[in-house]
C-alpha cells in the first residue's frame, strides 16, 4: 500500500442542497407557524420507547420524539439529522460522524457523543434485533470528543450507511438509562428524546398528545404547536374521520385499499404512496422449489407468464403500487431494469413451456394439481389468491386454495409445508440488508422471511457476498446487476407487486411526506395552512 | 295425492314459492350448461354495471367475473348445503328424539339434557367455531350446520313419540310381540312424519342462510362459488358497485322466502285441521 495515512472522502450531500430539494412543494407559500396536527394511529402502540419497540405505529409516533444520526431522501441518499457530516475511510472499515452542536434532551440535559456510543453499543444491541445485526459487524464505537463518533467495522459493509433511519437507530439518553434495566425503566413511559416534539400525555385507547419542543436545536422549528395521534380501531370509522376532516392524515394501512381511491378523489384530500422507499415492500408468489414440478424452472417461468401483473396492481390492489419485475424494488438501491429477464403476460407461451416439460393435460384439462396457501392479511390477498388460481387453471395447473389463519400460515411457511404461497418483505434500502436474505443458500432455514423456497445457486451466493463487502459503488452495481439477471432467469419466486402504502392527508398540510421514511419523519418542517 | 295437492294449492303463496324453488333448482342443475365457463373466470372488464357489456347482464365483479355465472353456480352450493345438512340433521334428530320419546325414563332425561346443551349455545356462533376448527371446506360446513340444526327435530320427534307410544295401535303391536325397533320404524315414525317434514323444509332455508353467513365471513369453501362469498367479497365496494352484492343477496332472499312459503303450504297440506284452526 502506497498510502500510509488513511484517506477519507465525503459521502454526505450538503445539507443546504438537500433541504432546498426537499422543500420544493412548499416554496410557493411561506410556512405558517402554529396549529395542531391530527393524525390517525392504528393499532395503538404498546409503548413509545422506540429503542424497545419498533412496530409501525410506534415508529410513526416516536419518530417525532427521538432522532437518529441520519435520515434519507426518497432516492435513499443519506441526509443530515443529528449528524452534520459523515465520512467513510477508503478501505471501508472506519466511519466518522460529526454531530450537531447545541443539542439538548427534552429534560434539558446536553446531548453528546457519549449518548451515541451508549445507544449504539449498549442499549440497542440488547433491545433491538435489527440493530443487533448491524452491531455484530462492528469492532468498536468510540467518541474521541463530544461531537465526533467513530465506528470501526470488522469487515467492509457499505450498507452500514443505510442503517441510521430513526426506526433502526434511535438515539437514547445515557443519563436516564445507564446502569438500569432497560426494559423495566420507569422512564419508558415518559420518552425523552432530542426531537422537535415532546411527549405530553397518553390517554390510552383515545389519543397520544405531543407538544412543541421550544428548545429544539433547529432554529425556528418546528412549525406546529402540537400533534395529536388519535386511536381509532375501526376501519370504517377511520375512513369517516379522514373524510369528514376530523383528522388531517392517515398512514400505512389505516385506510383499507378499497376505500383509498374514493378518499383520494376527494377535493380536500391528497394521496401519495411515496415515503416508503426505505422499506421498499415487495410482494411475490413464493414457490417451494423442492416440490415437483415446481423444481423445474420452466414451470416457474410458465407461472410468471400466466400472471398479469398490471391487472394485479390495477384491479386487486386498486392501483396502489407498481408491477414488480425482479428481486429488487425499484425504490431500493442498485435495482437495474436493464439486467432483468422480462416476462410478458402470455398464456400461450406459458402453455408451450409446460408442453415442453412433458406435463400433458389429462382428460379434464389438468396437467398437475398443487396447493396454494393464501397470505391471511385480509381481502386483498384473498382476491390475489383467487386470481392466481384462476390464471393457473388457464394453463392447466389446478391450484387448490387452502384456508389458513395467520398463525397457521406462519407455521406452515416456516416449516416448508406448502407448494405455493404469497409473501411480502421490506428491503430496508440496501440489497445487502433486505434482499439477499431471501435468496442465499446460507439462509435456507425453518424460519419466516428467510430462503424458505430452498433456492440454491452458488454464483448467487458469491455475488451477494462480494457485493455486501464491496466499497466501490460501481463494482457493487455490477455484482447486483448480474445477480438480478440470474434471479430473474431462475425465478426462486414470482415477483408480483411493489406495494404502495397510501398516506392520505388534508391539502392544507404541507411536507407530510418528504423523505424515504415518510410519516416516521420528525415533522419539524410540517405546517398547516390557516 | 290429489287431495294433498288441492290443499297445497289452496295456499297461493305456497304455489308461488314452489315455482320459484323449482326455478332455483333448475338453475343449479343446468348451471354448467347456461354458464359453461368457471364462475371464477375473469370473462369481462372489472366493475361493469349490469348490461354495460354484452353477455354480462348482471354485471361483473371487482375482478371481472360474471355475476350471473356466480349466482347460477352459487345456487348449487346453496341447494347442496341446504339439502344435505338438513338430511343429516333430520337423521340425527329423528334417532335421538325417537329413542328418547319411546324409551323414556333415564334415557329420555340423558338425551334431552344433551340436546339442551346444544340448544343453549347460539347456533351461528357454534357453527362458525366448528368450521374454523375443522378447516373451512364444503364438508365441514355441512357437518357444522347439521350439528347446530338437529336439536329442534329431536325435541319435535320426542314429543310425537311421547303421545303416540301410549296409543292403542302401538299397544296392539306390542301385544303381538313386535320388537322395539320395528314398532319405532313401522308404527310410530310414519305417523309422526308430517310435522318433521314441515320442520325440515324450513330447516333447508335456515341452512342456506347459515351457509351464506359463514361464507360471508370468509369461512366458506375457498374453491366453490357461493352467494354468501359473493356478498362478502363485494361488501367492501358496495358504495361504488351495488350490483355485486345486490343480486346474490336477492338470490338468497327469494330462495329462502320460497322455501318458507313451500313449508307453510306443506303444513297446510299435511296438517289440514291444525292449519284451518290457525287461519281463523
């Protein structure tokens, strides 16, 4: 090595440029200070301590109280939050974060680098499974001074920079939690963070009330005086609350898909499916590749040709989402549309493939009978199963729909006791975090959300491995492009839809969704027209 | 027979019911000829109102499946479930009621307490629980409906047996040495059948309703088109597409009404004295 000193290069985007890009929609009008924002929260979170519970509703509420080092643009570029700058060493082993100065906790104590080390080295590894995976790759976390934190990795893992969304890496106050039983600490009931809103009151079963943090570290923010999260357990009542303007906003699956087009069409409401780029949910028909004749790739290709993904998005998911074309969601990093093998909706081609396999139809027109296990997540997925069964019958595949509740489904998929089923997974920004787990042979386990299909390809294993440890983004892209080409050719699953979860909001609300984490964002820049 | 028919025909409603019922049964029987394609097949554009597309005179559902085809094929499930589950329930009820009523005493007490056990549980709830436990399928639905429907038959048959077993013709049969089984089957049972037939006809209607309720809740046989399923699946879009739930709902309504009318007609025909008293 010719360079003795470690050279750093900046991976961050300047905050000013990013902020300008993010606030574009609001530029026509000047923000107004004050006002109360009313949001639906469903189901009611069990606790608001984000380091301990990371369910969706918890993230949405606690994302206003707690903060992380970074947040992410819709293109998944890291953006400053508590960290103003961040650098990765050229060998990809050391990350140095510079912290914002003058940040205080809601109880007035100053926030320092010691809090960061405590959060990421002590607290979260104990309480947060996803952070534990990140922590396992770390050799050390150190704070050379009060405003600098240095992470040292065991091996290069560039996806590390995607690990700092607030749901994955919330900052926890050391002065409250150090030396205590984290799960049992009384302070869990009165969360203390650095965010723009402070916890005020929680009337269980009714509402959660957050108020403006007057000492917030960003000058002049937040705009809002307070936020109420309203607990509304009944789906019809939630739709009515949005419709009548009782609340300003619904998020995630608050509004059932079939009600979304109607609400989105109302003149006083706005609907967007943006703000899920960090999670990149991808839905598919999952094959058990151990079962005959599914083990033959021609059969899987025939199924892919038999399903009309445009029809699925338009008519089953009410237009929410996009047709999926491959293993990586187009919102996730390193998706390469040019590398994908394409499958048009073509029943003749599907029938040809099956004929080629020698799967001859019997007298009743049936070539083979298989079991189809629907995903027990409600009506939409039931319709998808019915559609799939019908389409498969068009190519002589008799798929019998089996009835299963959520528990049975989880048990049977984990136990590989299925022929075909449906599933959807989050991708968390980087393929090394949320994509490879479904296709590498190391991860063929009797556990949900692993490679339950039993798909094996040595080259795929190798490519995912190389890409995860590769610091050069261009090389990573090459590896991921090749892996996408192989996977779309071999079809471990039949990708169907990039799910779009709707955020529906009052047109007077500005900046409701500005980043890749959508409604989990701090909302310091959200404002309401008078 | 002619006398039976005259008495039945005196009830205009019953004749109407019979006509409708025959129509529904014909629809079920010829569904595969009227609508040769699978009712699950997406034959048209989704969300088409009645008459908007040729060949879909009752419209299409959220996926473009023909509503008329669904109703015709759904009639099969309704008729099948109605008849088979009633037959099973009547079978269980007659045996339990006959044994209890004929032998009396401890056996009677035991059987009746057992019957009451089933009667105290709300039948819809029990049926749903049974289907959920047995895994939803056409067989489990029939079994569940039969299990919740037999107690009234048992009580009815027991009552008939209690009065009939002390009659002279039964005493006579006993004196000439007929066995208990033979007395039950050839002497008492034929004489207690009229009310059982009337009750059974009404049970068919209840069974169809119950099957619809189960399918509506999403516990139906996932591979068979049924009216309850159609309403359940269309319920979510009722504001935009009334026809998807209205037509199957109307099918259930008219079928159940027809069976009830026929049941009343049978009552008039089989129990002429009671019927006339009731009418005055």
